[in-house]
């Protein structure tokens, strides 16, 4: 059994994409976040894995994430590492053989990358999808490794490097996927839009 975890924030005005909102305004940031949620939902539905959807707050109903497709759960208290570790740990307690976790900030994530991630776990114990800002958009493993989440300075440019150091320290194998851009600030959003414009011109 393989499980895809999706971390999302409840889309509340003023409470999502706060770094983005600092320059584009809270309403525009919320609109962009709804776009990101839609892209994340589309790519999540492309995989045959079981899908566990983790809300930052109380899980919502009638929000487009159908209960037939997603098992809805609420993230535990704590920093990002504690919340991700708990989610992945729960998957292995349920008997998962592979578990992958993504957020909702990476509109360039494609179905084939999810499949590559699950396939990579046939050879490696850990898989990571790096982002241009030094973090990662995806982490996966074939057994629970809570050590990968302890003592990481989240939301910094050292997240990926610190995680890779931890991978080496505990002696597990790791595969890296294609590097992608996630959306945290206005510059990220504008760079993504420029990429989309280039694709449209090529078409």
C-alpha cells in the first residue's frame, strides 16, 4: 500500500501565503492560494495511491476535495517537522509500504513526478523533491524516519541541505527528483507566470 499525504492550509483570508500577501495584498494572496489548491488537487488525483488530506485547521466539507477521493485529517500541533513526521508515521502504522508527502505551494508539480517518487522508493529509502529556494516540495520514505524532521530550521534556505546531512548521518539511501519552484513570495509567483507564458508561446 502506498499513501500520498497532502498538507494544505484552510483557505482563510489573511491566514494563507502571508509572505506573498505582504506585497500583493491578502485578497490576491487568497485568490492565488485557491489556484494552488486546485493545481494540487488535480495532480493528487492522478495517482493511484491512497490520499490523505491534512488540514491546518478543522477539516472542511463541500470544499472541492471529495471525501470519496481524500481521507480528511487534521494536522497535529507543533512545527512543520513535527506535523510532517506525525503524518508519515501514521501511514506506516496503517501498514503503508511507501508514503510521500507534498504541500500545496508547487504549481509545477506533475503527475509523472509523483510516480517517479513512488518508483524511486523501490531502490532508495528516502526521496526528496528539491526547490530553488533551498527547501523541498516532496518527501517520501518506505519506513518512518522521524530523525529527518528533528532540529531543521524550517522555511529557510538550509532545509534541503540539512535534511540531506541527516540522511547521510543515519545511513539511508536517498533519491532526488527534478528541482521545482514553490510559491512563497511575489517574485516566485511572477516567475511561475513567466514560465507559463513561455509555454503558451511555444504552443
